[in-house]
């Protein structure tokens, strides 16, 4: 995935989680970020759907629990 898309995804996640840009990396996720709860995760998915014109399935929601996982799902969605 291109660096610019990764940066955009990190920006979206940072805005939703109210984190500084340097606080968001590929390991940022529900397991290590207090603000990343199920509501925040839904907000992230909705923001990415709107930004990229993709549609997520329930199983995507379950999988997207970190920046790295979000990138993997987005890569599949954008390469279709």
C-alpha cells in the first residue's frame, strides 16, 4: 500500500481517537489504545467508507482492530 494512503489512514484514525500524529503507528489498536473501543472502530470504518468509497462487511469490522489490520483490509478493498 502506498505511503500516502497509509498516512491518510493514520490521520483518520488519529483524528477519531484524538491522538497526535506521532502517537499513531502500525501497531496502534484496540489492545493498546484506550480510546479505540467499538464505537471508535465503527467511526473509523464509516470515515474510511466515505473517504475511499468502499463498503465494509461485518467480518471486516471484526478484523480491523489495529492500524496494520485496517491497512490490510483497505488494501484488499482498493485492489478489487
